[in-house]
């Protein structure tokens, strides 16, 4: 291979500056060490074809752990009344492969990843794209520390999660609304349980800021959710959304 060809090969290993800027703006972080970012976006197929001694698999390993820890800790703090199963389901929804792919796609990662000839820009397997985003998170952690990684993760995965979770859970929505305004958190009162043991009917009372709702459901949580939704409606009407 001629010297000219070697220089061309080196250029192929460089990431486009405009793409880098778009990615950094998208994640809200600017890398000090651009080689870390290049490593995060270097698939093993590219490394194998061009004889590089690095690829993004180690950074993916780190990023996966960092992402899960930050999301887990944030959910743990945000939803103090949620049990283990509820927290696990929320975390799974936020960090599942499809979510990672959608976030990575919005950052144009499928068009940036350095890959072998068998793949095409913009048409990478979803797993390759999702793994690259995890590698980028790992690279942020190494480049800027855990606090920087936390800011990136919250921006990408948690900025709209509260609204998404609230839409599915009126109790969570009410709690977040109250917390944002420094107001007392709700206390649900179980008034009675009626009916046969295999099909009980729960009656729950919720009183807040002059509003009261008594609701029934086949589960206690269901009755509480109904009451929370109505109280939140009343509070928003009185104090604004």
C-alpha cells in the first residue's frame, strides 16, 4: 500500500467534525479527549478491517453499568413509594434496547459509527447502534467523570420520563406536582374493604387542600389512583398546571 493510501486510510478513521458537534450538542457534553469519542464509535468490524488495537466493546461494558446505575438511583430517589417490582419495570422501560436505539438514532449515531464494509451507514443493526450509545456514555464517564455522565443520562433518558410515568400513574403525577411546589405529600386513608375475599372492593379517601375524594376499586392501588387523579385535577384547576 502506498503512502497516499495509508493517509487515506487514516482519514477514514477520523470522525466528521460536524457530526461530532451535533452529537456533543445532543448529549450536552463536549469531549476533552476526542479519541475517547472515536473509540466509543468504533465498531469491532472496523477495527478488525483496519488493524486497530481498540474498539468500543470495553466502553460499552462501562457505559451499560453507568447508565443502569444512574437510572436506578434516580428512580429510587424520585419514587420513594414504589416497590422493587415497580422500580424494575420503570428502569426496564427507560433502558431497553428499543429506547437506546431511538435515542441513538436521534443523535445520528447510525451515520457516525465507524464500521466494516459489510454494513452501511444509516442501516446498522439496532444492537450496534444501541451499544454505541452505551459506549458514548462510558466515554463521557472517563472523560468528564460520573457527574458529567449523570447529566448526559438525565438529559437523554430522564428529562421526559417523569411526564411519561405520570401519564400512566396518577399517584406519581400527583406526587411530582406537589413536590415541585413544596407542598405536603398525599396520605391515603383506607376506609373499608367489602365483598368476598376472592373479590374484595376497596374504598379509599384522599383529602388535600380543601378537596376530598372517596373512590372504590377492586384493588387498593386502583382506588388510590382514582382519588389521586381527581385531586390532581382539582389542584390544577385551583393553582394552575
